[in-house]
């Protein structure tokens, strides 16, 4: 009887762990403060890593950079999910549908492994936007994710914007590591690709 109770308790703990998800933001995401040195690097046009924890299958990171474009030009790129495969990291396809208001559900297909994951985006497109996993659907690549964009015009120059991206992501082993090293997730590659492509596309508008 004692062993049965212990087994039942262990199974309950495991099931609760399996159900534990990243918590979505209730509204505006938190502010991130840059050090004076980081602010200088951003002003010089460099990509700055504010948070860099890329080990294992759960990864967390944040970057900051400056774009020579107005705030609305950057939001135009970020909110057009139909073109994410042209510039974003490891995205083969993305299909968005409105959930009403500022919310959109996006069905992403990962490149190489061609697996799906579903993300709810809250895009008021003012100074910030957030995203989190839709757990009502079967996510077979990105098991969980939460994150935000912050875009702020540079003081005294509305034709420049400072961008901060934060993301936390839990991947399957296949999506994290790829197949024999092919197609895995590399947070530094993702940051550099987004930095390069988002700058180029928004500055061309």
C-alpha cells in the first residue's frame, strides 16, 4: 500500500512537471536596462548580447541593436508573418490568422525538420509586442516559448530605433540538436541573422 502511494505521488509530480509551461505576459513585458557600455555599443551599431544562456534544449537570450529606420517600418516587417521565411531564423513557412484585436495565431513550420509550432502574438505595435506558445495545439518542434520585442525611437532622432528582443524557448531534441548535427538551433546564429536581415529590410523601406 505504501509503495502504491509513493508511486502515485511520483506520477503526480511528473505530470505536474509536464504541464508546467512558460507563463505568458499579462500585458506589457518588463523593461531591460542596458549598462552604459552596452548603450555605447548599441549607439555604435553593434549587436549586444544582454542575456546569453544557450545550453541544452531550453534556451534563453536577449539582444539589443540600433536600426536606421523609424519605429513603424520595423513593426511593418515584424508583423508580416507571411514573409518570415525570407529573413527570420530557421523558418520554412508561417501562416497567421487573427484572434481579434492585436492578437494573432501563427502556424510556424521549421526549416530542415519541417515540424510545426504554434505561437500567439500580441502585437499592439507601439513600443512592444509579446509572444507565447499556443498549448491547445500539438507543438512538435518548439515545445514552449515566450518572449517580446521592444522598439523605441532614439531620443532626438525618430529616424533611428533601438530594438531589444528577449526569448525563452524549449525545443525537442531534434530541433535543438538537428539530425547528426544538421539543422540544429544556434542562438548566436539566430541573433546575427535577425540583426542583419531586420536592419536591411527595415532600412530599405
